[in-house]
């Protein structure tokens, strides 16, 4: 299953984790790759106020969770308002990027 610029997912399972909503897709254990459509900041939390840990430049890829995370506040990035975040790991740094500026592909 390929999902490009996921704007919505069928809710397979949802759980409230801290202030974030976690939505597991149908193949959450398979592993995914996120590719940046624009340069995005990898943050410590699902918030634009989270500590900046690294950067994922336009066109770069990172391993990603196939799970969507939802922060408590909306942001506007890549001309879309959302609360959706994607957990990624790049060069040993794990954090969250805004979900509107990445494409997610299942491995």
C-alpha cells in the first residue's frame, strides 16, 4: 500500500498519548519511508514549539513510523493547516516532522 501526502487515514486503532493522538495504519509494523516535499525541521515533540533536533531537506528521505501522530495545536505548512506529524529517524536522530510536507511510502 502506498500513501502519498496522506491527508487522511482509515482509523485502524487510535490511542491518546500525552497530548498527541496516535493513529495506527493498517500495516504499522511494516516500516515506512518519509520523503520531504519541502525542507522540514525534525522536532522533539509533536509541536512547532518542540526543540529542533535536525533538518530533513527537500528531497531527502528518512525511515519513518507508519503511524500518524496528532498534536494538540494546528500548524500551517506546505499550504495546508493540520495537526498531523510523522515520527522519523535520520542519521541517528529521532523526532517528529510536520506530516503535510512529506510523502510516506510503506517499505
